[in-house]
C-alpha cells in the first residue's frame, strides 16, 4: 500500500476517534450541568378544594398542544374502574385549546390537578407531576393515548399482590386516520413472571436486547419514582429514567395483559430527518450508554451496537432527506 494513502487512513481514523471522544465528553459534561440547574417554570396550579385524600395511584399526564385527542384521553382516565386515583395534568406551555379543555374537566372531576407551566419539554412536565404526586404508586399516560378501562385496577392489584417495586404490562400500537404506516402491532411483556433484582438487558443470538423500555406500560412505587428526575434530553429521556428506576428495584413483575393503547400519528414521530435530529439521537445514545456502563457494567461498545440495531438503523436515510 502506498505510504501516503496509509498515512491518510491512519490520520482519518485517529481524527474520527478524537471527534467521537470530544463529542462524548462534551455531551456528558453538558448533561450534568443542565440537570443541576433546572429553572422553576410553573405559572399556576389548579385544583379543587375537595381533592381525593390518600390516592392509591397518581396518574401523570404531560400535555402539549393535544386538543385533538385530549378529551378522549381524559374521559378514559376519569372512567377507570379504580376510583381512588389522582389525575395530574401538566400543561407544558400549550398554544392551542389544551388548557381550556383541562379546566373544563377540572370542573367535572375533583380528582384532577392541573399544573400550568412554561414550555420546557416532556421531561420537565413529568418532573413537575412527580413533585406534587401524592399517590402511593405512580403511572404515566401520554396525552394522545389511552388505557384499558381497568388498567389502573390491574396495575394496582399486581404490584400490591406481588409485593414488588414495579409491575409491567403489555401495550398495543394503533393508527389514527393521519398515520402513514397503517400497520397495527401488538406487543406484550411475555409470560407472567416475578423477577428479583432484574437485569435490564437480556442476551440473544443477535446480542443485547431490552423489551420493556416504555415507561407508560408500568406502575411504580412512588417512594422510588419520586427520587429520580427525568433528564433534559429530547430523545431517550424516558429510557434513561426507566434504567435508573430498574437500578433501584429489588423486584419486578411482568404481566402479559395489554393495558395501554399507543396512538401512532404523523406528528408523534419525534425524529425529523435532519442533522440536528441525528445529533440529538447520538446524545441520547451516549448518555444512556454511559449510565448503563457505569452502573451495570454493560459493555459500552455492545450498548452502542444495541442502540444502532434497535433505533439508529431506522433512520439510515436521515442525512439524505
């Protein structure tokens, strides 16, 4: 091989490695700084005087410009078979009629609490909900999705009867009229099983995989959930929080029943095909991988491979369009 070509290859490889290390360092340092200096952005909290006392579950719903689906979401929660629940809706600076809809439902149901805040993203909205949650257990619901009507009851019974720190259930994806991908997928947590000191990842012939990454299909002990904040990420913020929760759990129970219905529509695909979105994804991958490597000893390179196989490869045209 020509010496000049060889030298160019070596310099290129070294440059790429240095760039990756610099990007990694800057990402981790900035993440630590951002999460130490979180500003309070709450404008007002709306609640009834006759709030439910000692609720069994606090359901936290971050709300942002969701007037199209919000009524369906709220009607579903207030009609849950388990009545002893607290419904915390965090309006994250919506510019549509979402807040007006929330205030109407506040008059209908005394279990609803509304936190009106400046826009700060879904992580800050969930954090504000956790701050004021008074239930013994915590559940999450996205403002365009809904539960089965007995979801809260099933979750509560499972975590209490099994005496665990978390109970996980199955979910179903469905498409609305605007969804480009008309496929419907059902996913479950597998057979009913009780796991002590659960490992986050399992091993398959293809490497690592993690099949319980969604926070809204689960119920958590409040004493654990309220101690962990969502971090300021645009992508994978829920995965990071869930990894941190797993690290604090002594046991988890997995149930095969489907209790959560996740709406797929064009506006809820968080990644647009541009360089900025790719950078945000890489930040999320690095921060999650750093946490898992540091706290669980998982191989950093294997984690990067896992994220690529599960997420990044679906955006392999991100720079083309």
